[in-house]
C-alpha cells in the first residue's frame, strides 16, 4: 500500500523518536516538572533548565528532518541522527539528574554537594555521548587523543581557573568547610552560604557578601569557628573571652566567685549551660590590679556582640552589687590622693543619696529626719540587671528590699513552674515575709527591667518596727494581703512544697518573735 507523503514523514519521525528514546526524555521532563520542590532561584539552576529545554527542542525538531532524510536515503542523515541523539542524550542526563538530585535524594534526606552533582552529571553526559555515537556507528575515541593534547594546552592557559575549580571540588568532597559553617579567613569572619565551582561566598555579620576564590581557601589558613572534631558530634560552640580588671584590694577568689555565680545563676540566651561560664585570673597587670577573663561558650555565632554585651552587663552589675569597683587605668588612679576629708565627703554624699531614696518610699514617708537618717545607714545599694533573680523561693532571707527604680515580677515558684502574682515598682518593698516570720522566701523575684534597690539589714528593720507601731502595722497588713494571694496559688495537681501555710496564730507568734515580744 502506498502511503501519502505526510503519513510517510510522520511514520519516519515516529520511528526516529522510537529509536532515539524521545518518549523517555519527554516523560522524564514531565516527571521533573511535577516533582520539582518549591521555586528554585539559583541562577545556575535556572541556566541548567534553559539548557535542558534547548537541547530537548533541538532533539525534537531534528526528529522529522532526520526521519525524512533517512527515508530519502540522504548521505548526511547519519550526521543529523548523531546530532539529534546527542542532544537528546544530554537533555535526558540533565533531566534525570535533576529528578535524582533535586527530588529523590532530598526526600530521602541524602545531601550531595553541588559540585559533586555537577561532576557526576558531567561524567554521565560524556558516557552518554560516547554510547550514543557508537549506537549511530561513529567512533569518538579518536577525539579523545586529540582532546588530551587540547586539554593540556587549555589547562596551562587556565591554571588559575582550574586551581579554583579543584579547590572547590576538594573543599566539597573532604568537607573541610560546609555551608552554614562560620569561618575566619585572613581578617574576614563570616558564615559560608555557598560553595561554587570557582569561589566560596561568605556572609559577614555586617551583611556583607565576601567572595573568596577557592584556590585561596585551599592555600591559606582557614579557621572554622565553633566546630570541634569529636566522636560525640557536639553542637557548634564558640568560646569567647571577655576581660576586665579589678584591683588587689579585692581577693581574686572573691571576684571570681562573684562573677561566676552571677553568670551561672540563671541562663543567658545563646550562652551554653555546659560548659558553664568561667571566670579566671589571667595575669597581674602591675602591683595594683589583676586582669580577669570571663570565658563563655556562644551557641549562635551571629549574636557575638549582643551576647558579649549581655555578659559584660551581668559582670558589671554583679561587681557593683558586691561593691567591687572595676579597676581604673593607672594614670588616673594616682591623680587624686585618698584623704580622710575626701572619704568623709564621699560617705556623706552616699548617705544623702540614701536619705533621698528613702523619702520616695511610701512605707518610710512618715519617718522623722532622724529616723530616716538612722535607717539610711543600714541600707546597701543593690542594683540588678534585667532578667536577674533578686531572691529565689525557698532561700533563706536576710534583707528587706526597697525598690528605687525599675520593676520586678513576684512569682510563685514550686521549683518546676512559675506564675506571676504581682509586679512591684519604685517606692515598693519586698522580702518582709521571711524577715517577720523566719520562713524561707515565699516567692521568686525577677527583675523585669534594670532595677535599683536597697537592701535593709534585718536588724535595722527590726529596731525600726519595734519603735514605730504604725509602720509595723503597715508591713503586717501588706504581709497578710500578700499571703492571701500566695495561698490562692496551687501548681496544677501538686501539693505546695515551699513555704508551708501558717495558721493566723502561728503567724502572729512568729511576728512577735521577730519583735522579741
Ligand atoms: P519573702 O517571702 O521574704 O520573699 C519573697 C517576697 O515576695 C515576699 O517576702 C513578699 O515581700 C513578696 N510577695 C509575696 N507574695 C506577694 C504578692 N502576692 N504580692 C506582692 N508581693 C509578694
């Protein structure tokens, strides 16, 4: 039966498509489209997709031409078929590579470095070209010999480029550095965001993108921050060291204990609990001062400066509370001679400041000048940084606290959960319960802002209340109200473990005991 020319051309095209595996290529392309994960935005990936599409179009367009030429017995039909088949094979390799590396492996949680993906795809593509050519009846091995010479010549000319490419390859293959690592190269510190064929991109904390040629990375010293080679595969942590100076009037152990307990007593965001922050005496600066180092382990390297600041603030407040001044530079230490008058003057100023603070405290407003002055002598300044715990439920109480600025949160605390009962601010006091009843602290007090307050010795407080009945009544009244609020707190399904309830009679007895009556 004689076929019409169109049917014959169609038949020849279909035959060509069958022999060149076009269905596989088109099918793969469809699968790749449907299984693609999200929007891929990398320029290289987009370029690869364009290449895939170009090769596929070229392959499909050549099919009818090749089919017709073959059926007409044209001499160049074999070359056309070779060109079409190679385009198809390359498109197929790219498409199936994409399915494998971008859909299948990520779903199986297998991560293969980009450069390695490219190398595998390139090798398979070369093999595919050879196989395709030999199927068409063309031997390409001759090209390889000429190619080797050519590669040598090109290699010499492109030494730098190849250095970078192999640098990139080795970085990826031996995992010297990985995407996400924080590294220091020469003066640059940043996070590795991409390792490409020729260069590695590093993002600094200042939002700068530094592009470092791979050959430089393999040749120079690279410090990977916060990563430790250990069988335990520990999380990344970077040890930071901050320094400060304190003069030798204050024994090193006292300084170290004070700073360490302030840093360890409650967690600081982004600072590792283990190993815990440490304070060490680093060296003797001169006859007068010791240089101390605080070491802590930072868990988010991007937060370096902010966390340094929080840690330094903690140190500052802890030392201030312990009345340990930071050492001044030597040139100003000796400029003013410490005389008796100066000292007296300083004490007087401190006393004035305390009296002024007392005048603003509601509880003490009714005191006479003399009483206020006596009370002021029993006050010790106690500043706290935001987030610090001023007293903890269950601890022994030795002081009454009066707040002069800032806000604290009073929290019922059963050791597992905390619940806010009240907030206290400037002019208010807390800590009276333990002093009056001798019971452990009934609540945990946390600074919501930086807080300035004074601690009042139990003894001075006792003397004052014994003399001023009106004051004693106000404190007892506050105590009763606060106790009621405390007693209404019950942790879900748990009996109270801290501060057992006292009957009204017990309470009175304890308060009487406090006043010695
Ligand atoms: P004390 O038990 O010595 O230590 C914790 C302090 O928190 C407590 O004294 C009171 O001063 C204070 N406190 C306890 N409950 C309340 C409350 N409901 N409202 C305000 N302050 C409270």
